[in-house]
C-alpha cells in the first residue's frame, strides 16, 4: 500500500462528541478512519452501523472520526449537525468541516468516503460508498498485526464525551419523522422515530396506544412486545383497522392490526438490499432498502424506497413486491416508469390519479401516474442534485431544500420544505409553489402563517380543516387551522420516554 502523510485536522473548527479537538498526532499508534459524510445522505446513514461494528470490534486500537462536509446550507449549522448525531446515535467524534476544507485536503469526491490512516500517520487506503465493512475490517486487522509486531501499536480506549451525555433527550417524543391523521376514527398516528415506537392518540392528543418497547429491534407480536427501528411513514386502512408502517432502519414494512393488537412483518427480511433488482419477488423474502414512506391505494401499497431511489409497489392480495418506478440512478429524470429516476424519495401522497413524491436529494416535488398510461413528471423544483435554495414561483424556478414530507388535500399539495424550516403549498397542475408557514429560521414558535417557526419538519397529514406536522428537531407535533393558518403545538398528556413509562402503562380499547 502506498503511503501519503495525512494532513492534520484543524483544531479551531467545531468538534462534537468529544470534550476537546482531536489531533492525528495524539492518535499515533492507533488506526484511524476518517468518515466523510453529510447527514442528509442515505448512503452515509447506511454506513453508520458498519462503522459502529468496527468500533466495537477494535475499541482499543481504532478511532473513527466523522468529518461532516455539508451538502446543503442547512447542514452547515453546528446545532443541526448536533441534532443529527443525536438522531442517528453517532458515538464517535465529529469534526464540522467548515467550508469543506478537510474534504479538499483529502481529495474527497463523494459521500461517504473513508480514508484509512495507519498508526504512523500515513493515509494507506480509501473507499467510497456503502458495503465496505469487510474491506475496512481486513485492512484494520492487517495494520494492527503489522504494528503489533513492531511493538508500536497503542492499545488503549479513547475516552469521549458524547453529545447524548451532554444533552440527554428527555422529551415525550424523539425526532418524530412522520404523522398520520384519520378523521373516521378520530386518531392520530405518530412515528416516534427516535424512540422506535408508534404512538396513537386522539386528534386532541389523548394517548390511546403505545406500540413497541422503545428499543430498536425487529420483533413481531403484541403491542408491548413488538420492536421497530426508526419507523417513518404510515398509511391507515380504516375499514379493516390496519396501520401499515415503513420500518426504515429494519428495511421492512410492518402491519399493525388493531382488532388483534398484533404487529406483523409483511415485507423485507430485516437486511438491507444493495441491488436495484429483482424487479419482483415474494414480499417477505425480498430485501428492501430504507423504505421511508407508504401510501395505500385500493389493494396496492406504494412505497418511497429512499435507499434505492425508487418507488416500489406491494400487491397486498398476492404478497408480491417490486419496483414500480425508477431505474435506481440518483437523479431527476421524467418520462416512462422504467426510464424515470428519483433521488432519495422520502414522502408520498396521492389524489387517486398520481402519487406526489417529496424527492429530497433533488429538492423537488415529483408526480407519478398510477392509472392508465402512467408517466413521471416534475411538479416543481430545479430537479438538480445541487439545485436547492428557498424561492417561491412556478415549475423549475422554484427552489426547495431537502423536502421530506408531502400531503395532498383540498386540491393542493403541501410540502414540508425540511431544511428551509417551512411548509409550502403547491398548485400541482400549474406547479405554482408558495410559502405558507414558517419564517425560515429554525425554532419553536406558534403563531399565524409565516410568523411561526419549525425545526426540520419532516411529515405532514391533513384532515378536514387541519394540517398536522411532525416537527422533527423540536420533538413535537404541530397543528394548523387551514382556514386561518394558525399554528399551535399539540400536547400529549401522560406521554413519556420509553425508559420512563412502559407500553403497558397506557391501555385503551
């Protein structure tokens, strides 16, 4: 392996998950992996468990340092990165790479990229993309053996002060990703993503059920036995009293049956698929890739498959699942279902004729036909991977910033413009987009229209005259009166974090 001296890490930049800046000089005698990431990127999130595996395997000889080199403007804010560290349970030091200086010094070109530094401070390897755990493991093992033979390996655990220790999360909800309201049953379903559970309440906030133990896992069974892992989007079959859930980090779809009070896995194996194909397969035998949202239309369940940049379809009557639209490339391409391309689709809604997609990495609203002669089109947004901002207007002149939530209601499409901390309304036939809620500053402020504030809102659901918002980084659900645009914060009396109250504490039929 050729060796190049690793550039020293800046000490005057913000550092997170550590009590003080870390220098490569201080890590002499250890293997170091620099993980260049940005928290919007699904591929970067996929490698976090791989890195955690390596950190736990080599605790006394390996140090992983995340170098956060932002893509979006919103991701350059230190507090937003801190929240991402808490949300995704990152347990290694993170350097905030202001201006992407370290990115350039290490000649990085893609997220995620790993740079391997040997115990003498030389770069000895580089990988980009997902699925590199075994390759990294092999290099780390060889380096440890080599330097152990030289008696120059420094076996010691590095003590860190993690953000979750500095700022423990004690809120009733933790990073709720999506919310779903149902007027027929007067119920509100909240994906309490950070607590790995589903909270069910009345539309006024009276808690009816807590589904899941609060610990990350993939376990079917009763409401107080089942486990999820960062669940996101939901869709409800009111007739049969069944809730379908995109169990994102489990790479699975779950079915919650309220009459029997049972949770069942209906698609996915629990392992992440790294293939664009197969086109179709038996749902419970087919690996999925970070399903982020779901929408039921008749007996069909459409899935925003964020990890493979596609829209998938599960036929509920036959149990067959497969690709509906998207060629798997990360881009914004319109046209036929097979020719089309998406970029981390993260929200899905419908008017019955088209699916509306929050296509986050191209900061655009897309529409996908679901009836005769279906096509894919862009409703609004620049359609480019780096075409983002904050601009109202029509069609391509509209600029959004990593939109994650979407909802069709009353002939409009509402969009959670997540990284702009705003809620926007789209006249979807003409592609006209206008900001309706939020002044663009991250915060928690009730009020009317643009005098309100949110913090990375990610989920939307509307019924009658109300719009509910999963206000993710505020750990709250907000409620909007659509006729006045008055914003209030919904309270959930008696709801508490999983380690404080158990699911069995709240039982209601």
